């Protein structure tokens, strides 16, 4: 064997020994554990599903103060923005209107008293017993006279005497009918139509009296409730027709939210559902309330939207009619249930799905049942226990 072959053989031996040593060393090392993945813990929380609804505040206790009768204003005591108390005098009418209102009340009172007397008379006998007995005697005498003149007429042979007897007989019959009619009326009772007619006249007279009295009492035009003057149309010295609006008054704390929801969210709403309301004017404030009214009529416009009204449990300072708001309406809520963040649970519409759980050494796949899908969290009905670590990736 030559020198070159010996050198090559030695090199091969060295490589073989090195490889065997490396393999022996590597097989004796402890395997590295699988690195722990990023996880989130299964916890208990409140799972809540909400619908959002933008809107604005509206005043629900606003009233117009009108002119009680035609007349001229002698005093206007308030301006726009003034706070007033219930019963406070806002304006007063001049002397002419006051005098006319007083005369109208007197006339209405006299008419009412007369009609009341007539109606009362229907509930009592129309005449005394003596008066009725006298009428009966008159009827008896009238009948006797008719009988006597009828006999005379039949016995008369002379044409002139017969004509005279006929004329007397006709007069006697007319008198008899008149007396009988008077007797029948006095001994009779009012019919249902008589009573109904009298009651109707009495009600009409009472209404006229009440209206005249109200006009006189309201000549001093007063605030109907505590509030703020929103608008003033009244001017001193001007003459106004009855029912002309002079003032608009409102309670600045009587606010509700009118919001609108989409066509998709409308079927989810029910009167009484709880809400949280946020205001651009008071971003640090959250006000609770409830759905008060749902309007089943589409708002005019390009998008299919529907109005709802929301009552507030309290009205903080700094809010006013027309301010914008955002509302979160609670559609469903399950309290103190097992939950996971919604982004972790990938459910494709069914009630079951699979997640990976880290047990400290390796990942395990578990099938879980989910309940309410909230805005932030998903309810875990079964398949997981509190504290288990669910892989997030």
C-alpha cells in the first residue's frame, strides 16, 4: 500500500469516529419542551348584546300659552329665556276686554239660571190639584154647552136660526178642544224627548257659562307650569284674536331621546329594554334609561330607518333640546357566565365550534358549545372550565 492510500484511509477513520461520537452525544441530551403559545383565560363575566342608535334630545313638556279672548295687551312681563313659576302672570289684557268678559259672564249666568229653572220644572207636577180640578169643571161645562147647542142646531127649522146655532156650536166645540188640551197637558208628564231636549239645552248653557268664566279668570295670562320661556310673540299695545299664541314655555329638564335604528335592528327592539346614552356635550356622562316608544313607520329618506323614543332615568345639567346623542340598547344579557373574548371564538353560525387549549405541555383541541354572542364576549355553555387557557392564535 502506497503512502497516498494510507493517508486517505486514516482520514476516513477519523470522520467515522467523529460522527459516531456526535450521534452518541446528541442522543443523550434531554429534548427541549414545546414553547408556550399566547393564551387567554376562561373567566366569568356578563355577556351583553346591544344595538346602537344615534339620535338627539327632544323636549316633551312644552306648551303654547294662547290669547283667551280678542283684546289688547296692556302688559307683557317676561322675555325669552326667563324662568317662571306656575301661575306667574306673563301678560295682562286691557280694560275693554275685561269689561266685555264680565258682561259675557253675567249674560251666560242669567241664561243658565233660566234654563235650569225650566229643566227643574219638568221634575215636578205641572199644576196644583185645585187648578186641575177647576180645568176638569171647565171641560164638563164645555161638553154640556156643546151638547145643548147641538140639540138646538138639530131642532132649528128656520135657516137663519139654524145658521146661528151652527156658529155657536162651532165656537163651543173649539172651546171644548182648547180646555181639554190644557187639561191633558197639565195632567200629563214630560216625554223622553222633552227631557232629552231640556238636558241638551242645559248642557249647552253650562258650557257657555264655563267658557265665559274661564275667559274672565284668564285675562291675567299665567304660566301653566314651572319652566323657561322659549318664545315670545306678545307685544304691549297690540290687539290679538282669541287663540293666538303669545308664548311658548317648556320644562328644560323634561327631555327624552329620539333615536333611529336600522331595518335589520328594528325587529330586535321591545318597549322597556334598558339603554345607555352618551352625549357629545357631556362626554364624561353616561345616562341610563329605557325604550319608551317604538314608531312602526319608516322615516323618509334614502336609508330604511325607524324612530324610537327613549326615556331617561335622570337628566344631568348641561343638556338641552336638540343636542346629539348615541344610544346602546341592550337586546340580551346573560350575567356571570363563562366567557371568552369574541375574537377568540370563531363560530360560523352554529352553536358548536373547536378551540385549542394549552395544558402546560401541549395544545389540545376541545369542542365547545356557545350561547349568547355578545358585542365583546361570547358565552361558553359547555366544553371548558373556568381558568383554562385557550390559545389565541
